[in-house]
C-alpha cells in the first residue's frame, strides 16, 4: 500500500457533514485521501466488511441505529479496519463507551480541524498496523506452541495460592502426561514431577535457573494413571505481564531409553561372548597396531590384553613366518571386506611356540569397527597330532626305521 494515499470510508447520513469532511481532507497537507461516502448503516457496514479501507469515519447517529452498534457488529464479523467515531455537540457521553468497544478514536463535529483529522487518521492507521503485526506474531507463536512436537508448559513458581502452578500448556504436554489441557491448567507442577511437591526442592531448583537462565536435564514424570516415564527438559525464565514464569520444554524419551537399554544389553551380550571365547579376537588398525584384544590372549599366549594393546600385531610372530604375515596384511588392506586365513607360529610368554590358525577380515571402512578383525585359534595340538600321524605312517613303530614299502 502507498502510505502517501489512504482509502477512507465515511459513513454519514448527513450530506452536509459529508461535504464538510471532504473539504477538511482536501485541506490536509501531505497524504492524499480517496474518500468513499456511504449514507446508511447497512451500506456502510457492507463496505466496511470488504476491508478495502485504511480507516473508517462513522457518525454516531445513523438513522434508527448508531455507530456503537456498527463498531460492535463489524468487530464481531472479523473486521480489523480502525474506526473513528464522529460525535455531535451533545454526544460526548458516548466517547468513552466507543473507545471501550474498540473505536480507534473519537472526534467532535464542529471542533475538528484539518490537521487534527489528519493526525487522528494517521495515528489510527499506525495503531491498527501495530495491532495487526502483534496479532500475527502472537498467532505465529501460538501455532508454534500448539504444533511443537515437544511438550511445552508455562509454570508460575511464585503463585500465591498454588506454588509452581501450571499457567498454560500445549496439547502435546497434556497428552504426554495423560491429561487434557483443561485438567492441567491451574494445577501444581508437582502433579507431573513428584519432586516438586517438596517446597524446598522447588526453591533449590530456582537457583540455577536464576543464575544461568536456562537449565537442561532429565527427570521422571508421572502420568495420570500413575505410570512413570523419563523426560528430557529445558527450562528457562521469562517475564510475562510482570510475572516471573518458567518455560519448560519436555520431551518423552521413553523410546530412546528403551533403545539405549537394548543396545547396552546387546553390547553386554556380545562382550561376554568375546571375553569368554576360546579364540583370541583382536582389532588391528591400518598401521598394524592392536586396538583391542580379548582376554583369550592371556590363556593362549600368556600375555594380558593390555600388554598387547597399542603395540604391533606382529610381535612374537616367528621370524620365518613374519614376511608372509606382513605380506598378507598389506594385501588385505587393499581389499575392503575381504577375508584371508593362514597359519602362523607365535611365541608364548614361557618361550614355547604355539601354532595359530589366523583369520583376518578387512573392516577398516566400517565406521563401527575401523580396523582389521583378527580371529586366532590355537591349533598346536592338532598340528602335533598330524605330524605324529605322518611319522607313524612313515616309520616302523618298533624299530623306528622307515617302512620298507616307502
């Protein structure tokens, strides 16, 4: 809208007063006015409801009806156009009533100059714009309040009758706690968080809020049916109409806590499997250093896991097997997801040699592992048995001489 030209609606049943108003507007310096005149209540109301005008000037006396009724009916039907009441010499008693009913201003006929009329119109338009902006802002916040996926509660800790009284809440907060919004408003917050039934606890909880402004944490809420559930909260102080209030934003974390517990159980289950497995299970990084090794390391080779962690995975490998081991590891690093198996001789703490069947899988690219997973099984006894079988097949058990058939 061009702010230098205003659309004015005049509802006036006296043509002389219309001409007087038109002449006053013509004498105004600055803004220009497009004046539309309606001579009856009905025509004026219909034009007003079109909301095509920046401001409406209406006479108080409109035939059998009056301007107060017009103001009330227009507002009841959603009209937001500011209305300035024009009163006669004997109509001053209606001024206060008109303002109480929502009229933007009132002017007395015969005592209105062009500058006064221009100023009244300009102020009415500016106030209407401010009111509309405020209403739109409130509406946006109301939408956010109602559509927020978290529960929002407005609480008054210092209420004289009901300390920590719930002043307002959104539908999510009510539903989350098993109540309707109407059932929660006016009730103490201790209804939801039993800790706040203790006056001392409530006072203590205010200290960090006053000191830090915003406090976050976890708590346990109680639903209307008595069931308990965990929440995450963020609380902050706000001042509203001179009242010190707490804005609490709550999130039901029941599902997340359940998932975390299941994950802990799963991790504990697999940890128990690994820690009690007969094979050594290790994770080796791309540089060949041991990031993790299982307790079987102690049972199989005599070394505690922390003695091997952080050190080269090739320590203790027999010198004759070491080149093969390094070659296999280097080749495996270039093949994500691949697995290789080999046999290596590894030294025990007591100086003896153990033959291990080693299986390695490249999971360096797996963000949950980021390493090569190595499974080592002690096959020393099996290799000894195989060697004995070969020896028995090739040598006479009594003489120790090679069998003649060979």
